[in-house]
C-alpha cells in the first residue's frame, strides 16, 4: 500500500534517532524502558547507559554461556522537532504542555535464534526489525495517556501493533515514582511471525501452529533519583503476559514475563528546572567541518591516540565527511556540542563499493591557552554517540569474519579531535574563526555487550585531516 511505503521511507530517515528498547515481547516492555527525560527543557540533550534484565518467553537456550545482561547505550535529545528519549525517536508533528502527536520510530528487539536450542532445529530465525508509525500523548493532572500504532518497515513480520498505556508520576524532591499499566494488540502477521510454526517447520515434537492476533497486558513501576541537577539514576520493573493464543504456542515456555531496566544519564543542562546553558554572546553558535582520511590500523584508544598513524593492513580505503555542530552547553573549562555527520566511504577498490554512514553524537570540547598571553593555542574534543552505515565497512567485515563474529549496520560512535586556530598562521578574514587538525573516526559494538549493537565485539577506525569553521 502507498501509505505503508511512505511510512517505510520516513522511518528509514529517522533511523539515526531510533534508540534502545527492552527486548521482551510484553506490552510492559516499552514502559519499563521509559527514561526519566520527560521534564527536560527544550534543546536539552543527555547521554547514558543501562542494563536490562528479563525473561524470554521462548524455550531456554542450550548455551550455558548465554549472556544474562545486556548493555544499552542511551542517546537522549529533546528538540523543537526531533526527539530521542532512550526508548524511541522521531519527529514532533504537534506539541504543547498537554498534548503531542509524533511520528515514531522504534527498534523491535524481539527475536528467536534457531541455533540457541536443539529443539529449534529446522526453524527459521525470527529477526529484530524497525517499527514506525504514530504516537499520541496526553498529559493532565490525573496522569498521562499514550496511544501508538506502528508497522514493520524492514519486511520482517509485516505486521502492525497498537499500544495503549496509562502512567501517573509522583514526585518528592529528588525522587520520582511512576506506576503504569498497558495494553497491546498485535495483528496476526506479527504474532504468527514470532510465535507461529509453519507447516515446513513442523516436526513430531513441534506441531504446526498459527496463533493469529494477540493481546498483551502489562503493569509495573519506574523510579528515578536526581543525584544532582544533571545526573539521574533510574530503576524500572515490569510484568506482563499474553492471551492463550500465544501461551499455547509450541515455542513458548513462560506464560508470564518480567523485565527490569537500571542505569543512569548525564544531562547537558538542568534535569529538574531550566537553567543557564549558553551565554548571550554565544547563543546560537554553530560550526561546519569537512574532513578526509584513510583507514587506520590501530584502535582509537591505546594506539592511534598514542601516535600510531599507520594505515590498515586489513583494508585500503578512504573516508570523507561533512559535520554540522551546535553549541549545547557552555562551561568554564569544557563546552558540549550536538553534532550530526555524514561520511562517504570510498571502498570500490576493495570490492565493497562506495556508500554513506551517518553519526549523531555529543562532543565535549576543551581549549588550551598560553600561560603568559592567555591566547588560544589548540582545541581538543571527545565525542560519543551512534553511527549507522548503509553498508558494512569492508574492514569490519574482514575483522569480524576472522573471529566468526557478528557485524552490524548500527554501532556505537566515538570521535577524538585535535586542532589549531588558523588565525595564528594567517590574517585572512575568513580564517579567523577556523581551525585545522586531526579527527579520529571510530565505530564499534562496545565489546559485544549490547544486543542493540548486534552483539558486535570490534569495529573500525579512520584517521582524517579536517577544516572546521565556527559561525
């Protein structure tokens, strides 16, 4: 249908803002993953992380070493139009204090690996996917209502889901509690994909089964502690289950499911009330940067940062990039910037073609000054965020193949820069607010600890020269 195709196209563009969700199949999972970012002032951003615990409804794995915890990196932003709240991302179509209508993108972690249990031999994998649709939120004194509809955008389950949730928030000083209850409807396509058994997959011990559409009910409690005006610690727990159509599936072992999510965030600004973030003189400050370089052999930490600038022995490729930055928070020693970068990967000579990757991240930047003249001598920065590549870089493919490990289009992003003001070398007017230096670009999966990042252990690095100008 044309409407569904439009949703698929829009959701692909929002992929860089789609962020971590709890990987359970109950209605409560989305609410358990709610991050205490709801009261952030417009323009605020935050970074953090959490550990998810939870039961899978499927039969237990044969693998005794199966990971029981999953690390979820959290990228948070609340803008006039775009938002990323740790559990969802998208576009505000309408928003005020009492009502908001959003275009929503949400990653569905639910999956079933046929290799996880001998019972599943001959079964097709049930894969994760990206859902997208619309979300309506209502906030009143009596609580918060949320209604959303999403559909599959990657042709995995080809189904639809409707979710309704009610939440009430209690606040007492630095503490907040928010109990919730939720109801979810999943159509037959979605339910059959994750819990059905086709005729081709049937065995004497695993009969063919099609549950049809399903309903889920969940409830739980989210808690948050504002340790400081910028640091928030949270702990959430939820319980839920489905109707007999799902629980009677031969793939299911657990009728009721529990999930938990604990972690913390650091907000660049005040998490509890609006405060000074940027001075009047620097309000609206932004910059652009271009950079170009080669595939590096070492890692961003412990090798490249210590002066190992050797080219990769795995792949001979180049990368070019364009980055836009906006000042988020001004500090006495360190400023924080929100950045979005588009990179072009030149890998045709390695048989991988040319393609793009995109990075959205927050960067901390400091400056070095002369001790006798107080003039600016150099700048340094460290960035952390997320990267999505339209094709897996060839270096990542080869490194992971050597270890028989996973690859992922979506990975964590790190960046380090060092540059120098060009006004010290030239009096040209257009160079007075420009800098030249080095940028290290890095993609990785945080040591294989995150299901959200494809359980990837490893990554790739590029060493580039850059020119950046501030406006």
